[in-house]
C-alpha cells in the first residue's frame, strides 16, 4: 500500500483490506450468534457504509435477514456540519422487528443518536448498531455501537466507503490523513 493524495492532502495506509475482512467476519459471527432464528433488518446508512454493509450482509448466514437503505448527510469536506439532514428515509415498516443499523464510522455520535431516536418512534423490537469504525474519544452524544470492528483515534480517514467530498470511497484499504511534520 502506498500513500494516496486527494484534494492536495496526503493519506497514508492505516488498515489493510485483509484486516478489514477479518473484522467483518468476526462481526458476522457475533451477529449470527445473537440473531440465530431471528429475522433482523439490516439498515444501511448511505453513502459511506454501503461497502461495509454489503460485505457484512454476505458474511452473515441469517437466511431470513433483509437489508434496506437510508441516507443522511452531516459532513462537508473533512468536518461535521453539526447538522444531520435526512436525504432518503426509511421505506419499510419496522414495528416489532429487530433492526441492525450498519454504519461505516461513529465519531461524535450525533447521526447515530438521532437515528436511534427516530427509529424508536416506530416501535421496533430492538435497535442495535454495528459500525466498522468507532472513535471513542470523539463520542459526545448517545452511546457506543453494540458491535464494533475497530476502535480508532480521532483522526480523519478515508477508503472502504469513507470519503473526502465523495472521493476515495473505492479504495479497498483504509487510509489516515498524514500528519505534517514541522
């Protein structure tokens, strides 16, 4: 893995695709165990989590599981706007259902907390969150995800679905913003 550059910023390798795959399979095993004989609805939060959600959903062997998609926007460039906007809402009924929210990353927790609050209004059986990445030191609202692939420091990352203004989602590995020395 080599350094990559987007919008004049350099990013260095951080988590290799092989490590990502191991964590996806570990998370799938936990979900398979916890939801055996259940029919969970995987709720993929677009755009960032689509790659993770696809890999996770395929790795789970829950025959009656379903997947659907919603879209929120809270980032501009490299920072959160502090405002969460719903772009595409829930189209399935979730009353009495086990819902697994699939996120690429949880940092401040603002989007996750808002989503949990909105879903609760529809009387699901349960709502749990699975996130590939979690920044515990950045969490300021809500609670940690129930399922976490990697705990990472509060640094800007991209790749494997995570982006910089829509770019770099197609990178198979995860990269971190290179710190400028000097």
